[in-house]
């Protein structure tokens, strides 16, 4: 892993990992009925995800896609993971924004939207971390 593009990709991945940790902490907080703590964790997760998106778009505009170097079965695994990640990452943005607005307004509809939003958000973020690992860390 060398160069500015790879360094920015690593920073993006750290932001995604932070988002995942904050999402899980927020989930635990709401399960314990600690609403203010839940709110703080989820706002942190949203902020780190927003920072991720800004950095991702900037990195993509400057450097484009990083090609996958693997072959054979690993190439199939990589593309399967990428085709799981990309649509969920796109769907995730409006879903999380709606859940966030409903939560901030303390709407009774928030839990109904937030449950699937959290699941999609966690899968998108986690699969993104795996995509990064396959591109930059695990030369196969």
C-alpha cells in the first residue's frame, strides 16, 4: 500500500470502522433504554459516515478506482462482495437520513425505519471494510 490514494483509502476505512463501532454502541444503548446515550452514539456514527463520504468522493475524483489484483476464485469473491456492497451503500444514504431525521424529531415512526436502516448501514460499512482489505491488504 503506497501513495496518497492508498493513504486516503486507509483513512476512509478507519472512518468506516469508527462508524461501525458507534452504531453498535448506539444499538446497545437503545436496548438498555439509554436514549440520550443512543442519540450521541448515532450522531457520532452519522458524522463519521458523512466524513467518510466526503473523503471517499474526494479520493475517487482524484484517483479513480483501485483495481483488484487477485485472480481466479478470489476475483469472484471480490466481485460478489463488491456487488453486495455497492447497492447497499447507495440505498443506505437516504434510509439513514430518514431514520436520523425521525429520531431527532422523536417521531414514533423512528424505530420502524431505524431497525432496517441500522442493518443495511452495518452491512454496507462492514462489506466496505472487507472490500478495502481485499484491495489493499490481502494481495491474492
